[in-house]
C-alpha cells in the first residue's frame, strides 16, 4: 500500500476522476466531502499564504483507494502561531474517503494516519471536526488506543427520515401535519404566495435574489434585534466567489423559496443533494414578513411535499445544531464528533496551551466579576477581547 501527499492545485485537479469515483461508491461521504465542494473551496480560499494543501492519497494495486482531504491552517500571532492539520472547507459533515469494496479499509485508514504521524513536524495539532457517526474514520479513531481519548461529542444533526412515512399522503395523517397545515393555510390566506424550486442551471438566476434577502435579513437582525454579531455569508467577497461557483451549473444545489404576488422572495432555503440526502444548508427571509413567526414551517411543509412528489431522496438533513425547532419536525438525528490531538513533542505547543489556559482563566474572572453565568462561548468572546 503506497501513499502520496498532494500540496498543489494541479495535483488536486489530477485526482478529480478518482475522487468522484470514490464519492459515488463510499456512502459515508456527504456533499461536503465531494470533489466539487472541496476543489471550489480551495480555488477560492487556497490563495491565502496561511493555508497549505495536505491531501493524503492511498493506493493499493496502483488504484486510488483512500483520500484524506486535508490542509494545514496557520493561525495566531508571530509569537503564538499554531499550525493546525484540518479538513478543507467548512460544512456539517467531513470524513476520509475510502473504497468500500476493499477488504483493507482499516489498513487504508492506518496508512493515511501513518503519513500524518510521519509529518508531525508540520503540525501543532490535528483537529478534525464534524465527524459523523457510523463512518469508517470515526470508527478507526474510536478503536485506536492512541486516538480514542481525543474524540469528543460535538453536536446533533436532526434528520427527517422520508421512508418512515413512505408518501406525503401518509405524512398528512400525522398530528404534526395537521398543526402545520393550519399555519400554512393561515399564511396562504394572508399572502397569496407561490412555492418554487430551482435546480441546476436555474440557480444562477436566483442567486442574486437570495443573496439580497440574506443581506437584508442580517441588517434587520443587527439594527432591529440588536444582534450585532450577525453577518451575512453574502457580504464577504471570497464567500461570494465560492458560492457563485457552487451555484454555477451544479445539479446538486437546489433552492426552495416562497414568492409573494409581486414576485418578491418571502423566504428561501439553499440545499445540497447528494447520495439520497438533501442537506439544508442556508436560509433567509425578507424582513417585511418577520411578523409571521412560522415562515420556516410553511416553506418546510411545501418543501417536504415537493421532495416526496419528486422522489428527490431518502432524508432531509437539517445539519449541525440541536435547535428545538428542528426537533419539532423529527425525532431522528445523527451525532457529530470532533477529534483534537496536540503535538506535545513541540515546545511551542506546550507554551501555546499554557497561554490558552491563562486566557480562559482571565475570561472566567471577568465574567465572574460581572455576576453573569459563564459558558464556554462567553469565555471565547472575552479571550478575543483581551488578547
């Protein structure tokens, strides 16, 4: 079994055919592990000198059988730099791609982690987040003595299992549907909306419309709701470049939206469709309709009927985050984990970790003096202010 490391965009592009072959047959992969998502992200953000490609490829019998889509990210100041080996891009699920037809799946994982260990001089920590349950990668980490203790629970991802109902008609017999129907009928009476779905090339015409709505919503949240931390994905130039690539001629991007009688967008959701799963990724609504507090339920009900009718997939995945509104739609969920392991052979890592603990203590002191309850999020916020 042989391994190589890809560190440039040309090498990245050369493995496209093999990568796409693995993503089709490895059912552990989500849309965030596809070549299209990762290559588009790297084309947009890879020009940053603080990022370096580190894609591990594993070959057996001269055939590519495993891919670890990784990069090295440098963060911090000159005195406290930290080089993190992590996944390319940002998303709700990540994993290593492994050929499921091979009997040597664990050996493939072992070979890729051997490369990581052999190049320990290049990283201060390995941080692999959003590892879904039932994946070969998570299984390997949990069963390995060296890695097990570094695996931690991250979050839950609620999922609507379409097969549980079979058809939309069967779903309409549930008590959940009867409540939602009343909400939908009320809004339909108030606003003569139209439900629309955009797939593939049709997304290019809708991109600017949803981007405008998302910007308006974030501005509304900042000025009217005091949510000054809210930012729009569509306000950052690089994010815009990446999203435009994703929308261009991409059959796996589906946008659902409601339009009012004037043809203006009321609410939208952007989704990725891959291997029978519809990943609900981003949503936004027009501030003028903020008075109606169940807009998302109306759109989801229309979406659910469309997905059933078009037989788009087996499940709708709400993504990371254990929010109550998600569990009002389903009792099913996936569990995500994270893996973080420091390279304790480096002196600067010991110093960096000590400094991080000091920041945490200072943040605790400040929040403690304020009399407010302290959470990990609060500590992180104060750390950023102090340091």
